[in-house]
C-alpha cells in the first residue's frame, strides 16, 4: 500500500537514434523502484543525428506508450543523443555566475558557428574547478534552439511539460556514478557511453567530472551488419568480434593518457560501459586488454529495484533513461533536481 502512495519522479524520455525509451520511478527515501517503463521503434533523430524530424506517427506511438504503461503526472525530462548536441571544452576566467554564462555563450558562438539566439547552452566545470582563482576548464553543452523547441512541442502534444533536456551520455553517467562512487575508495573511474556512431567518454574523480569527450567510433565497414565489422581473416569468429572494437579501445586509451598527463589523475580503476551499443561482451574484452582496466557493463544503480522493467532488458540500454529519472528522484518531495 505504501508503494501506491510513494511519490514518483518526472517521466524520463530517452530519444535514441532509432528507439525511444520511457522510465518513471517511485521513491522511498534513497531507494527507488521502476514503476513504469516502455520502449518503441522510432526517434525524432532517426533520419539525422544533427537534425530533428517528428512524424505524426511518432507522436501517436509516444501517446500510446504513455497510456498503456502506467505513467503518471505531466512533468518529463528529456535525453537526446550526443550527435544532436554541440559539445566542446573551454577555459574560462573566474567570474560571477551570470558573467560566466555570458562568457561561455560567446565562447560557444565562436566554437560552434551559430548565432547566440539559435543556441541554448549549459556548462559543467571539469577537474574540480580552479583552486587558485585562475581559469577553469568547462564542458560546454549546447543544443540548437530549433531542436529544443521541436522536442518541447512534441511532448506538449501528448500532454507533458518538459523540465529539462540533457545529453544521454551525461544522464547515463549519473547511473554509473551512483553505482561506483562508493566502490572506488577515492580513486577515479571512467564511463564510456556508446550510441550509434558516437561515443562519450567521461572520467570521474573524487571531486566530480574531470574529463569528457565525444568522438566518432563506428568502423569504416559499418555498412555491414554488426557481426561483420572488421573481420579477421583466418581467425575464429570470437576473435573477429573482439578485434573490431580495437579502434574504439585505442581512442579510449589515448584519452586515458591525456588525462593522466594533464591532471595527474590516477589511472581509472574501472571502465563502466553504458548506452544501447554497449551490449557486446567482446567490447569489454577489447577495452580491458588495450586500456589495462577492468571494463564492465553498467548494472541497475544500487537502491533501484527492477520493478516492471523486463528482466531480460540490458541495463546499459536503459542507462540514460534511468539516469535522467534518478536526477528527479527528489522532485516528488518538493525539491528540484540539479
């Protein structure tokens, strides 16, 4: 009976590159349960990651998912693919909050080549911020106003009110962080979020986000089925599957070396994999071998019960939606999530 009265989070809607997933949690103190979940084929970003196309059929499918899967309330939080966002890093001086945002906007206008009226921007400090009052490196995360307005209109047409839009890679990072922050004993760990054609690598230290970079990862032969990517002549199929991930593993290794030189951060103790493209066990083998790190797929965050989510569902596939829902875990008690 208590569960029926438990407050619910905002409805988390993860717009992937080819599928859309929805999750809503009920909360009991620090614990939560998945009370509603749905997914269906189709996405506003299915045609092009950098553009948005919302067909009438997609809106109908979203409405059906909401009505048939037990979702409640009108507030929602949206996550979108890395390919639909503009992301870069920049050093900014120590300024008051409003001045910092204005400086970041002008920096983003120069980096992304857009008019400031065509851009929504958010910032995250990297490396724990400046301790000496000097410049701080920030992650700039921009979304084209056209995309933000189209998504807002889309969910409004099914009776929802969006509270935020965020990168799927950063939402998935929240899922991994909840599971890893107690296990690393003050060290650092990495999270690799894989979407179709894009990867987002984050490195977390005790002071927070130390590094984030997005890069293309799909092999040149990706026009074939996934099982045929980068085949190795004369080798068994298992070896071929591992080998096709080595390009991604090498890129990840270069990022590890960069952050180790720049910040003197300890080598990550673990590499957690998130995202819909991170389900191949051969991927963990390749990353562990090349990067000298224990790689593993993300699981359900501690304190989150499976609830109605299909027991066969891969948590890494749902990691962005779950992370977005976890950000709003306290919203039912009157507090807004950051």
